[in-house]
């Protein structure tokens, strides 16, 4: 997202947090912002590169499957914890990736 709309949106979110939590917003907002930046970075990495470690392959596959297999599953971008908790996890042992569709999802 471009800087100016990002600043406007961040200011609005901070203002709402300040109205709700008062001075606690000064502690909560930086954590919220860092968490959101980590989420965005991980999402970009999944679409830009192959997994850097073998143990990350299921996360990449889960996210790719979400884009073309079933829009109601695989919402986890930086973790599969929530998919497991809410029952939206793909059975990664049974599901195979479509190599052509994965290429279409990549930013390269």
C-alpha cells in the first residue's frame, strides 16, 4: 500500500484504539503494527519465493491451495494454527499442488 493511504489508515486505527483503550493504545498499537507488517511480509514471501526451509513447505502449499482449490479453507498466511483451530485446514497429505496455478500466483 502506498505511504499516504497507509498513514491515514494507521492514524484512523490508532485513533479508534485510543478512544477505546486510552493511553494503553501507546503500548498496544506498536505490537499491532509489527504483527500486521509480519503478516504482510510473510504473504509477500509466499508469493515471491520458494520456501527457504523444507519444514515451511506445508505452509506455502496451504496458502497456494487457498487461492485456487477452495476459498473456504487455508486462510493461514504466516501460520496454520488458526486453520487447525477453526477446522479450515487442508489435508496436506492428500492435496497436491497444481504447478501451473502456483506459477500464476507468483510475483515473478
